[in-house]
């Protein structure tokens, strides 16, 4: 399974939980929780820790990933 596929599946999981996921002006994904907390994540994650770091950012705003 490729990193891009894992990343897409991760964003799909957050959408299912009611989070808003949209592409921001900087080219990053902007994820907004139902409570209004916001984080941005790279559109093209690279490197060994990229997916783990993205999961951590999403957990900080309340996502169950």
C-alpha cells in the first residue's frame, strides 16, 4: 500500500467523523473539526514520519485515527 493511498484513506476517515477537509490556498489540506478546531496537513506527505505526524495533528483536534 502506498503512502498516498494511506493518506487518502486517513482523510476519508476524518470526513466520516464529520470533519471538513478542503484544499487551502497554500496547497495544504485544511481540516476543521466539528468543534471548530483547525489544522493543516501537507497535500503531498513525504518521508518516513509523514503519515504518523499527520495522524498526530489530526488527533490533536479530536479525530479518532
